[in-house]
C-alpha cells in the first residue's frame, strides 16, 4: 500500500480541497504536493502509486505552462525584436545556470507562486524549461504601473541582468529589482498576433559585462560561504 493511502481524511474535506485541484491545476510546490497528489489519486478512476501520479501531473503541467498564451507572447516577442541569437527563445539564459553564474543575462520564466513577505516585497517561485527556482521581487516592481498589475501566477517575465544569490547552498534564488524587468505578460493575455507585436517597442537589453576580479571574488564568497576557510 502506498504510504499516502493511510491518510485519514473525511470525504467532504477531500472534496472541498480538490475543487482547485482539477486537470488544469498544478501540484503545490514542495512536500505538500505529495499530499495533494495522493488526494487526487485517491478519487481517480485508475489509481496508481503517488509517485507515478505526481509524475504524470508534473508532465501535464510542464506542457500546459509552456503552451500558454503568456509563454507564446514571450516567444514571439523575442523573435519579433530579435532579442537573442536567431530570435530563438531556446537561446536565452537558463535558470539552471544560476548554480554556476552570479549574473544571468536574459531569462524568460513563468511565475508559479506569489507570496507577500509582509515587508512590501514578494517571494516568487519561477520556472523555465530547465528548473524551478525561488526569487525575491522588490516592492518597486510591484508598484510600477507597467509591470506590477500583470505579475501573478501564470504570468511570464522577461528579465535582464539578474543576480543570483545563495546564502545556504544548494539553495539559490533570483533577486529581481525594477531595472531587471524587461516585460511581463499576464496569465490571462490573449493569443499573440503579428499586428499586436508590431505595436510593442523594442526592448533595451543591457549587455552582460565581465565582472572585475574583486567583485567576482566577493560574489563567490556570498554564493559559497561554506567553502570559505574557518577562522
């Protein structure tokens, strides 16, 4: 028996919880996703192990995320303005490279989770085709009338020259300030068209410059404090 099948849950509680967990939903990030998958699997017509069920939901979520109108807008926007080599979204900087680089040149990611931190800023969970990563979003981005209203679960962000920090490796997070945001496409945006793309302005992309040795060393220490000799 799957370990999650032993959960004692009243049917009315389960039904209430699953109202938001249909085929169009994603699994909750973290360990809670295991419980959610177990609950969804429990009432399915073809129950499997929780691990198999969770993998299927994750795959369906991946396909849905990167076929949304918001993601299609990002793809066509990058191609139309020739933002990266060959205008191909596959040539943007991958979030996964944040584990080896302190600065990411150009990132396209979908917002999977938004949590206010109580200080005016917001904690995000970002996702691209390579990895899911936590992020800190500065309150000035939320207050900006061009970007703030569009940021939410399912929206797609195009970021330039963003810093990666890691206080406790292997946990890394993206630090997003107003100057990093190139564009935000809301989750409920319509499908992109050539006419609509013609109305958009070409973005100004800051080039990625090599850090000076002293700055690179400072960033290395901030990213990998556990590698520093003890005193």
